[in-house]
């Protein structure tokens, strides 16, 4: 690491620990961990600061500081285009593959965290996970949410919070109980594919998993 990078790290001395996530403590801050996941799990994309900040669900000033740190460390690189500066994972980083593998192996959110986030959107009747959560790459969705009086904005916020933790976009489908029963009855292709591939149901008040 060159002297300018060392100087930057010493100047900003990232020694504060958080009591939230053990990995956040290891990496310094929750925002840094989220940004690492975002850049390394989407290493074919470049993100302007504003976009990275939104996706990581982080305060702008904190995100800007962490992006500067990752740039100084050589984990990400700066790209200049017609729309201005954007940042992307730098695959030339000495420990790139090892860091990416470690993050993939340790990135997860608990079922209780998922439910806590989704409950803010309404009354949940069925929540089934597939795709990203079970390794079923063939599945067309990652989360199926069935509920009553689900509110669009709180639901979008809940999904956004989960995406920020996972570093990746989630594919999800929502239905009312009535819509779900109808689609289940006509062997809807989306539902058939979901339940044919590896899945995990974390809430079932409809008796679906008992059939």
C-alpha cells in the first residue's frame, strides 16, 4: 500500500466499534460492510456516490467517507463518465477473490430480521424464501409475501432495508390472501416454480406447508 493510502487511513483512524454486527465490528462500521457487499456482489456495475448511499441505506456524509476509505485501500476504483464520477470494485485488489468469497459465505439475514422488517407493511399470512436465500438460482423470485392490507411504501422500505444488508437486489412478489388462493388453485406458474425449487417458509398462517 503506498504512503498516501497509509496516511489517509492513519488520518481518519477507523477504530470505532459498533455493537450491532460482529462483522461490522471487524470491518469498522456497518456502512463500510454494506458498501463492501454492494461493490463486490455487483462488480460488473459502477455506482455514483448518491446511488451507493441509497442502496446501502446510509447517511450521505458517512457513505462518502467510507467510499473514500475503500478507494484509498484499493478495494474500489473511480470511473469517470458523462454522468460524472462513479465507483466500482477493483478486481486488481490483491485479496479481491478471498474478500469476496468471505463476504459471500458470511452474508445472511435471520428469519426474525426479515419478519421484523416485513411486518411493518401489514398483516403477514405467508412468507416463503427462495432464490438468493436458498441457492435456487432457477427460481424467479427470492421472497413471496402474502398478506392483508399490505401497504406499498412500508413494504418497499422493508425490501430496501433487506437489500442494503445483503448487498443485492431482491426479486419479490406480493399477493392478498384472496389473490394467492386463486393463483394457487389455478396452478399459477410463478407459484409452481417457487414451490418446486428449494424454498423455506418462515410464516404460514394459510396451511400451505401442511398440504
